């Protein structure tokens, strides 16, 4: 059975972050995005956190796609059998839901 809590919080069974760190929520990633100027890949890389446009690994084939053009970052949100992520490129940024098999980047935040 799917378990939407496996990556959530510092105690998540499959938390990919080091101890004391966790995946950000959708709201936290949205707040980060709103701090970028401009709100696109240039603003992402120009921010303090230097977000790269690393592309992603396609879940079915293992192919690397869109590196240098798009940034994909998981957050802890879920929607049914889908997981939430932030997508950004030079045209803008938004939050989406997609199948969990794709290999998107993660950015961990310290759990305070």
C-alpha cells in the first residue's frame, strides 16, 4: 500500500535528508520561489541557494532529460498517488504533481 508519510518530516522512513533535516513543504518552496527576482531560472540561480536547472531522470527509461533547461525539485506534498514538485525554467515557475518514479532533485531544510 502507498504510504504518503515515508518522506515527510525528519522521522520519515525514507527521508532522503541527513538527521535533523527534511524535505520542504509546498508552502515553504512557494515562499522560496516568491523571493526570487526574476521568478524564473535566472532568479533561482541568482538567489542565495543557487538553484540549478539540473533536469531530471525519467522513471521508465532512466534517461536524463532537460538538464540545463529546467529545474525539478520534490517537496513533501502528495496528491492521491502523485507527489508534488516545483518546476522552474527561464519562463517561470510553478508547482505540479506527478508520478513518484521520476528522479527529481531534493533540497533539504533544517527542522527547527
